[in-house]
C-alpha cells in the first residue's frame, strides 16, 4: 500500500496517560485531549521529513479511518502532524 501526495497512513497508538499526581486517565479522559499518537506506516510520495516507523502526534479531528486487509489505519495529511518523535 502506498500513500500519495501529502497523505500519511498511520496506526493509532493507544496511550496510557498519567497526571502529574500519578493518576492514570481512562480512555474516555484521554479522548478529550486534542492530539493522538500514531506510528507512520507509509508517508505519501511528497512527504519529505516523516519516514516509515516514526512516531507522531497528530490532530485527532483530522483525517479518516480505513480498513485494509482487515487492519484499521488512519489517513491524515502532513499538515495535521504536530510532533515527530
């Protein structure tokens, strides 16, 4: 599978979020955060900085989800990436 142009195919990473006081947030609380973490499966043909395997944070309201060969992926635009780890 190959993304084209500025699109990026990613797998969402479920995060365990801990507050400063050491409390673990539930999935519902974590969903209230603006950004989600993901792993890049395939960057598009015009994406230069982001490489396969990079972990990123992206705007959770961006893109859409697809199922390819029984696996669930998100498709986002390069401009929706805010951090590359």
